[in-house]
C-alpha cells in the first residue's frame, strides 16, 4: 500500500479504517493497472491520468465515489449534487455494508466507462466520453 494512503487509513477511526481497508483491497484487486495516490486529500485511482474511483470521509460516513458513475446505471450509486458531472457515489458506515460482488461490477464498469476528467479544464468544463 502506498505510504500516503496508509497514513490516510491510519488517521481514520477504527470503523472507517476497516471500510478503507476493504475498499483499497478490492479496488487494487479489480483495477490492477490503475495508479493510486492521495489527490485533494483523499485516496484516488487513475487510469492514464484520468480519475476513476476514490473514497473520502464525510460526516455521514465513508463515501466511495466513481467519477463516471452516473453512466453505470446502478441504482445504489447516488448521482452527484451538482448535476454538471457524471459522478455517483455510495456512502458506508460499516465495512459489513460493502457488497464486494456489487463493488467488483462497479469497478469493471469504471474501467470500461470513462469520461475525460483529465482534460476538463482544457475543454472549458465539457466532458467527453472515452473508450
């Protein structure tokens, strides 16, 4: 595990750390070619420099966010509040809530369905679908 991500996990409360550990293991297992690092203070995985998935601690729990998640058409994933982007997420309050079968399916979709966030500034806020 990347030492910055390891530090992020260690900074979490026991229950949140357990969630982080499961998410990290599953994401690394199903997106082995993805680069992972702390980005804007949170663990994020990238494919070819494009953010794909990450998680962060919120007041309500630990949020797992897929940058292109709206396009996955998965009812458990809640679209982002702005409506301007293609992000969708799910929030966990315990590691037991994580359905690894669902997570595996979402991670496959994250690999196959991508919007180009890497170049969003260059395109003045316009997202284009990749692949």
